[in-house]
């Protein structure tokens, strides 16, 4: 993440994930708070300033209405007394609005000021630098007067200025200039600004603390996953991660990781057992070969018969070792999906019929029966499936007495599955051994192995072939009743 690219002094490694989340949300929240702050402050400022303008316009309208209402009395007074008369009428309004000051002038030079500051503020040299007219207003389409409020600055204080005039019935003109001190508005805005910053900082601190705590609590399972992963070794694969119980994404991740650890444990155990069994299986023929070589070295040089027997025995052991190595390589290729590209659509019934007639020709000592042979289409490797079926038939042939029956069938098992069954009337398999017979190099008994031969890899190869076809091998058996092997394959 881009956080990791930040050049933070003293940081030599990437940020932890909960730090990233906290920093991300802090930055996002800071941006949102800043934007909200600016918007609220800007709109508050506009509302306050607009209200100040509205106050001045209302006062201007109040003065105009006062002149209208007191027109007969004004006309009866001399010109030099009219402004004083008007100011007395305006006093009740002005006394409650101390920040508003006004100046009245007439066209005869008379002046009235409500505040002494107007003497310095409303002078030509002070107003010349502002680009506005002293008395500026217009009329809209409804013939209503539109007043313009301008701003000016004096002694570092902001003021609003409004200028207008009123024509009396006798032709005299009264000029009105209103000034409003914006100090209260800016004090309020400054207070609002400081208050909002303080609230934002406190809120941000609270969010940081709550965010760090909440994020740590939320990501606690991930931290536990990390710690558990550190403790997992080849000799310590029995560790499992405790689920949170929330049934959320983290629980799903924990379940997946526990399943992965379980598979790793099983794979390591199988690997250890495989190495141990393979070493044992290879040690036996090597020991036999070494024994015959010693015999040849000691006595076989002058005994042609002993020499020939030793050579023949060594040849048999080497052939057995070659077969074992080929079987191991085949299992490795199957498990590494070496044959996936050779999958095609196959009719299992055609393969069974071909294998059935071959068995009848090469094995006259047993009775072969084709119980059913329905069309069953699957997607797979033809050579591997033939090898798996032949392997099951070969096992039935080895463990079924002469004259016994071996039955083949192929039929639809369900809407999504096809079924291949190979059953016999042989000696059967003990119930306690059924869960182990698919393991590599596993033999039910040494007596049975000596009688029948084999390395114990046959069913393991068949099970691997069925597995890469996304199928299932099921074996059921009863002692002296026979064995039934079922291959379930998905339909195509």
C-alpha cells in the first residue's frame, strides 16, 4: 500500500494491517471533518453577514416609514429642526441596536450623527478608496427600491455601509447613511471557528483511540492466525485456530486455514509414512540382492547351478524394484495432474466390454459375468481408467479361488453419477483393514503378500486415478464372502 512508501523516520518495515486501517480511516475522517468544517463555517459566515445586511436594510426601511408617517409634522418644522425631530423618532430602534450608527444630512447642509465615530469614518478621503457610491440603490421590475450594502474597513474594523436618500413633499432631500460595526459578527465567527476546531480535534483523538481499540479487537483473530502460523512447523501441525463464533468472513478464513493445516498434517504424515514404507520396501530387495552377491562371491564361482539361481533371483528382485519405482512415478504423475490434458469424453460401457472379453481369454480359471453394461459417459483419461478397472480385476483374480466368480457391471447410479462395480467371491477383507487398504505399501498380512506378490501400491494407484477424475472408490467386503469395489464417476 502507499502507506508503506511514506518516508517515516525510524520505520524500517511495513505498517501492520490494523495500523493501515486506522491510518486510512483517520485520513478519510479528517478529510470529511475538514470539508464539513469548511462548509459549516462558510455557510454560518454567510448567514451571519447576510443577517447583518438584512438588519441594515430593515433599519433603512424603518427610517423611510418613519418619514412617511411623520410627513405633516416634518413639513411644519423649519429645515434646521427636521433632522433632530427624525432622530427622536428613531431613538427607540437605535438604542436596542448599539452597533448601528447613522447620519442624516439635508440639501441645506444640516447634519445629524448618532455616533461620534461617524465624524472620522464618513469622510471623503476614507471612502474614496472604496469603489462604491455613497448613495446607491435601484428599482426592480415591481418598482420596489433595491438597496446595496457595501463594506469598508477603518482602524482594522470591518463595517457595513448603506447610503440612500428620501425626497420630502416640499422638495427637500434627506440623505441617510447607515454604518454597522461587524465586530460582534466576527467575534461570533472566531468563537465558532475555535469551538469547531476544538471539537474536531477532540473528536479526532476519540476516533483514533476508539479506532485503534476497535480495529485491534476486530482483527484479533487475524493476529492469532499470524501467531499460530509462526508456531506451525513440520513437527507441530496439530495446532488449530479457534473460531470467533460470529460466522463472518474471518470465521470462514479460519475454517479454511484449519482445513489447510489439517491437509498439511495429513500430507506430512503420509510423506513420513511413505518415506518409511518405501525405505522398508526397498531395503528388503536390496538385502536379498546383497545376500546373493555374497553367496556368489563366496561359493558361486565354482558352482554353476548356484550361480544361475542367484542371478535369476537377483533379476527377479530388480524387476520387482523397477515395478515399484514405476508405480511410485505413476502415482506422482497422477497427483501432479500430469494426465489432465488427455481427458476426453468416454463411454464406460465400451471399455468394460473390451476388458471383459480380454479377461475371459487370459484367465480361464475364473468365471467372468457381465451383469449390466449401460451406456455411461464420463470425461477422463482412457488409459488410466482401463488401468484402474484392470487393477481391481487383478486383485479379484488374485484373491478369488479357482472356479470363483468375478462380476462386472456399469450403470447409472444417480442423476449426476455413473457407477462401475467389480465384485468377486474371494476370501474377503477384514472390516478393520478396509480403511487402510488404500494406503501406500499397506498389505493385509505377510502370508497373503507372499502368496500373491505385489508391493502394496495397487489400490493406492487406483484410488489416485479415481480421485483425479473427481470420483470416489468405495470398497466393501466380508470374510469368506467376497469383495465389492465400486467406482463412482461424475456424468459428462
